[in-house]
C-alpha cells in the first residue's frame, strides 16, 4: 500500500497566512473537497464565500452531471463580484477548474488548489499522495 503525506489544518493555515493572494472579492469553493480550504481562505481574506456542487467525479475526472445539467443548476453571474478565486483541494486533470473558469462571468477569475495544477498552488512542491484532515480514512 502506498503511503501518503498527512497534511494538517495547522500546516494549511500556516501556508495560507504566508500566501500572496490576488485581489479578490469572492471565493468559489468546489464541493465536497474544497469546502474547508475555501472557507479558510474566505475567512482569512474577509470576502464572500459561495460553494458549488458539480456532482461526483469518475475515474477519468469527469462529473456525473453532464455539462448541460451543470449549466442549468449553476448561476454563473455572481452579482457584483468582479474578482473571483475558484478553490479546489486537488486538480489532477484540470477539467473542473477549466469548466468553471470558462463559464464564470467576472472581470478576473483565478484558480487555486492545494496540490496539482492551477493559477495558484498552495503546496507546489508536494507531488506525493496526500491525506487531508477532512477526508475519510
């Protein structure tokens, strides 16, 4: 069995406090994995938090909801929020972040993940499997 690196809330909090965030006025967290880090970021920056649920991913990184259904359940206009930070815990294929970044109506849209590929990466040097404090054993 492959061992994973345990990342604590304290380590995430410390990294967030030292992170150079872009100027934003809304954090858009992707449920379920990004709820905790999105809430931590929104709280730290004193900005609005919205959560979005796109269904469950399969092994290829595709969501159980097709794009047409996602378009029907997502309100892409964030009413006066012009600088949005999309937050996910991990980005392996980048499909989720790309879908959101292409559809969110705002002047500036940035992406942030704890691990993987995005505009901003909290732990860019970590390339191993990780165990986050909010994931089940």
